[in-house]
C-alpha cells in the first residue's frame, strides 16, 4: 500500500514537472519587418505584405511606405512574387559554402534580428530564413517566403546599409543573376 502511494506521488510529480524540462518552444517566424533609416523607422506586418503581394490590397501604413519607394505597386508586387526554384539540398550547399558565407555576412548588415550585435547572428538567421523560406514555398522561394521563414518575430531592414550596397552594385538584376545562376551551376556539378 505504501509503495502504491509512493508510485502515485512519483508519477504525479513527473507529469507536473516534465513540461517544464521538456517543453520545446515552438519556432517563431517573422511577424513584422522594421524598416530603419538613420533615426527613423516604420514597421510593416509580414501578413499585410503577403496580402499585398498576392491580392494587391494594402493597409494605409503599407501604402505610405510603398509610396515612399517611388515605384509603381505593380512593380513592387512583381519583385515580391518573383520566385526562384531551388532544391533545399542545393540551397543548403550554397548557404554553407564560402561564397554563401561571404554573401550572408554582407547581407546581415542590411537584414538582421533586433539587438544583433555581431554579423554571425545575422548570418545564421539569414541561413535559417533561406532554408525555411524554401520549405514554406515547397521548393521555391520569394521575398515573402523569405521573411515568413525568418527565425525572429521582428526583422530589421536597414535602408542606410542597403543604400551603401546598392551604390556598389549597378543593378539588382545583375546581383540576382549572379547569385542564382553561377554558384548554383557549380554546386549542381559537385
């Protein structure tokens, strides 16, 4: 009888305490993009960006931010919906390669988690975002999937750092062509 009470007490204790030790937190995804420029910042909800990309509908705040870009809505939607088909195995090889590390390190100064104090944290978040974004898109990735796959609730997009990079690159299409064609072909053959 005494043993039975002890066993019940032990089982009760395990049931009550185990969630504290074995509770694995759910992986979070980005809910908002905080666009910073010098001392100014604006926040966009990822869901509102997704709705805009799919349906063309936008909130008042998103309209103001889009208007500031000086680009027509149709062009912005085209950029947001531009899909790249990349198998996860190839993407994984690319983001773990030397060129991938260089690219992600540079990109981590533009897109990074809040309160990230080093490039490595940003690089790891970007790497996770690429892989998760491809998973969300079933083998394809676009900007919306990329942001949906980001492993923190808030993503910082630093416009000042982006401007510096854009001054060095003649066009985004050249950059996208380089990073989607050249390295992928070399990785596919390995």
